[in-house]
């Protein structure tokens, strides 16, 4: 019997690929995640998680006598990140630095190159204005060397700011209070706010009057206001002037239409967003603080997973002072408008704007990376903040590529015995860009059919007394606009500047407007007296211009820093000798310390005001400041309702007996119960004012404006 011979199959193990990958280093993990999907398996993308080297926090860190050489050190807490970067770079075929396309991004790339011992003359720097597959892949076809002009401009800014902060701050600590700081741009911002406060305090209101009339032609009524006498515009400064006008009017006689002017006016579409205008519009329309705006914008730029398309950068780079738009984006917008709104809404030559003085125009405007991604189509993938901001950016960009709105206007002059009234009417003839970007709900004001020599009857005449109002305090939007107009700071500096002056308690926000504190006024007065150039708007703007010249290779950074430092160092020496100690009076709390019996005082700490013993540091007794609202707790009926704050500074109301009583409410209780369901009533902010109502919806009172 023949024996079968069995042959064993050879099993071969797959060899792991030993091909080295190309390493790409970006700032954030979110950006790394988005880019890695575009570049494929031959690339490895990791994040430096922001800066990895900086000046030391504990000392000046600048060798002034050695051409202001900075002593950069690795940032504390970044050891593991640096270790990972070095390990990945060691096994990589090639290393690319793809940090953001601005001065700060260039500086980050330079610091990473230093840590990894990369040659700055190698073509290892990659930049892109938007994070889309086509743009990113194209950028890697054209790497360049690190731009040392950009790096030096950023270095000069950092060194000048360090010289200012680490020279003035110790003087303020010694003469005023520990923990204070002074910065180049923040000092100007504080000075601008305080100047406005001084204007308000000096303001003298002036009386003036208006006369508003209601006229009738046939069955139609319309409004007109007093214009002047005998064809000349006349101001009504007091009641005597008003009575003189009224004495010339015979209520029994008709008025005559003397002139009717009809015009067609074009309302031009807005330009696309820059960083500054984005922050201003988000503050006005969305009530977003500057930091909140930039956080949402950063997320939209770095990439968000939108379903089938995967992770996509939804907007272009958000730090820019330019309104320029690429040809490709213009063409896509024109096609979109033709297909969705009609040819009459698409502008043949979209409006171009003048750049502000000192603008760098390094990047495009802030716009959606694809206009085809309408806000509604991706809403389900975005957070509320992301959606609101994306909708604002998308609408503004689309509007910028549309035709003007056309409004028919009419001005009618009405006369009797030389007393002139004017009526203004308007009607929207063509929506144009307002189809997608309405500034607000504006109603047509249509006048009846009026012609010269027509007679109209005065139905009602209402004189009103008014007083001129002081200039308004700055909102975040208004302050950013003022800083930009004066050339102070750059797109990347507005948000941190506003954050710093609030964090230091130099200013506070009341009704969304900046009010300087006593501490802010003291610091500003000292800086204005001993360091006048620091709060000089023109001087600060001139430094920004010199930094731009460094970027453009027109000046050397050491010369610019030296030019600033020589007179500044003399001011520092003078201030150290001449500045007197300032005593900040701490308000008495009105009760004594229960430990030692000394008076308690009100102090300002990192997280706001608190009560402390006046014998500090001998006695360290402290108490939180409790603000009672004069209402007994509706739950336990024993404690008092007090106003409290969350970590994010949002106000809520709780019981003074907490944790024994867990009563809590976002809305302020008023001390009364609902007559129907007996739930406690609250005072709630509603559209148009405040309203006392029942949270269950069983009872409400009239709105108080």
C-alpha cells in the first residue's frame, strides 16, 4: 500500500514596512487630526501644543548689554512634548513645520527647529491660509525656508514687551501693590478707557428741544419734524425758542407742500471680515466676548468632523487685517449666487476696500473655505457657538459678493408762515445683499402721495425737551475699533489685551461697557506721569510700524529695540528714585474680626472682592462677601436669598443656609408668590426689559423697560 506524502505549506510572515515617514509638526492636536487625514500614510502629523520655548517667567531673561540677546528656555510642563518631538524627528525621513501663517506661527516654527537641531535654511516650512485638502496638499509641494524677518519682528515685539513689563511692574509692586502689571498695549487700552471716563465726568449737558408733528392728507397720516425757519435749519435751544415757533403757526390753517425730493440710494454691501470687524460684529450681534469669538473661530479654522466629508477646516485663518479674497473663492461665490439667488444678486465687480493704515495684508479676509457649505447644511455638526459664528462669517462673505440694496427715499418740505417741517420716507426697492445679511429689521416708511402745492392739515404738534448725552463708555467692540483706528496692536493682540486689563482689575464690565476701577486709575496716573511714551497712542502705533519694517527687511530688530530702550531706561531710573508710595485705602467692612477684634476691610483678590482682617498678615481671617437681596428663602423660610457667582462669573441666587438648604435659582426672586400656583415669582430679563413672572408660566406682569 502506497504511503501518502504530505507537503507542509510554507507560511511567510509579512514584514513590517520600514519606510520612514515624513513628520509634520503643527501647534494643536485638532489641526494635526485634520491635516493627517489629507496627507495620507506617508506622513505623521503631531502637535507641539503651542509654544515650547519662551523667555523665563522668574526674571527678565534678556542680555541688554549683549544686543538684547534673549535667553530662551523650554517652557515648564513641555518636557514630555519636547521628548516626543525629538523621538519622532529622529526616526522621520523629513521634518516639516506647519504652524500658523503669521509672525507668532513663524516664531513657533523657529523654536521647534532649534529644539530639533533643524537647519533654518532648509525648505522645511509649510504654510496655508485654510485647512482644506487641496490647499494643504498644494502647500506641501512648495515648502520654503523659515522667514527670519517674520521671526525677528516677533522677537522684537516680545523683547520690547518684556522690557516694559518687567521694568515697570516691579516698581508698581513696590510703590502701589503686589501683583500689578504694566504692558505696552494694555497700558494704552487702559488710558483710552480712562480718557473716555474723564470726558464723561467733565461733560455738561445742554438743553435742546424738538417738535414732532402729525400731518394728514385725505385719510392718510404721516409724521414730520420741525426743520427750521424761512428755509434755514434752526436749533431750538430752550422753551422760549419753541414758543416763538409755535406762535407763528395757525392751527386752523393748512400747511403747504413746498418741495418734494425723490432719490434712489444704493446701500453698499459690507466687506468681508478682518479679525477686528469679526470681533466687533460678534460682540454686537451675538453678544460674544472677544475671547469667546476667537476660541470658536480657532475651532472652525482647525477643522471639525462634518460627516461624510470628514474633518474639514471651515473658515480661513482668523488673524488678519485684510479684506482681500482669492479668485477661486470669488468664482465659487458667484456661481453659488447665480444658482441660488439669480444673476441680479451677484456682483460683477465686488466691492474692494481700502486697507487701514499699517495693515500688513498678509492673508485673505476671514471667510468660509467653501461657500457651498451653508450654515444650515452643517448645523448638526457644530456647537451653538460654532454655528452662530460660522453663520455670521458665511453670511458676511456671501453679502460682500452681492449687489447693493436699492432704496427709494423721499424728502418732503412742509411750510406755513415760514415755519418748515420735514418728512422723510423710504422704501426698499431691491434687497441686494440684504437678502442674506440684514443689519436689522428695518421697516419701510412710506409717505402718502404728496406733490408740491398740496395742502396738508396739522393733526398733532408735540414739543419735547431733551438734553445732550455724554459720550458712551467703550464696549469691547468699540474699544477694538478705536485701537485698530489708532494703529495700536495687531489682530493677534486685541483679545489678550482686553482680557489682561480685566484680569488685573484695572477695568470692569458694567452693562457690557468698560468702567475703570480705582486701581486702574492709580496705575494709569503713575504710568502717564513717569512713562508718558508708553500711554502715547502715536508712539505705540509708531512701534507697530517699526515692527512691520523689520518684517519687510527694512530695519534690523536690534536697532529698533535699542532705539526704544535708551530713553525708556532713563524713565525707569527716574521712576525708581522719584515715584512715591501710593496707599490704596481699603474700605471698612463695617464689622470687626471675630478672631482678634480688629476692623475687617474689603480687599481685592485674584477672584474678586472679599473681606479680610486689617491686621493681615498677623491675622489671616477672611470671609466671602455675601450680597443679600432682601428676600427670605422661599424653600426653607429661614435663610436669606443671596447673590452668588459661578466660576464663569454668571450670577445665580441661593440660600444663605447652604448646604442645609439647597435652594437655587438663575432668576432673581422678588419675595412674592404666584397667585395661581403659589410658586415664587422671579424678575426675569426678557426682550424689551425686565418682567416679573411665574417660572411655571401661570402669571406675568407688564414689562419694565
